C-alpha cells in the first residue's frame, strides 16, 4: 500500500523525529519516528490524526503556531497546501 505524504507548513510528517532524552548519566538521546498519520475530510474541515508526542514535537519545532488565529498550510499528497486554522486538539 502506498503511503500518502502529508506536510504541515512545509514539514513532511514522515520526517518528524520526537526527541526523548533518557535518564542515563551519559545524556544520550533517542529519537522516535512519526508513526502513521490519518487524514479525513469532513465538509470544510480537515481532520489530521497524529500521536500526541508528534503534535508536541511540531509545536516545539515551531511548525505549528502557538496562536490559533494563524493558519497552517496542510498538503496531502500532490494537492496544494491550503491554509487551515487549528480548531481543536484532543487526545483520542
């Protein structure tokens, strides 16, 4: 099955690596790749389902804006990016 590439504000979600610093004295760092992302359209809304750690990393990296009034560009496959406002984030 071919995966559809999804990017938010130019950041391809398959390239997102969540950093987790371990508790070891060496200060080693582990990165976790972004798992599958699910996208559905509901009228004028685009629902992007990602894991909470991935969302937190996108905020940390500055890909997602802190201000909910700033639109984000979401590109699904070859479709051009469109500006969307983040309406809600919830854990499912």
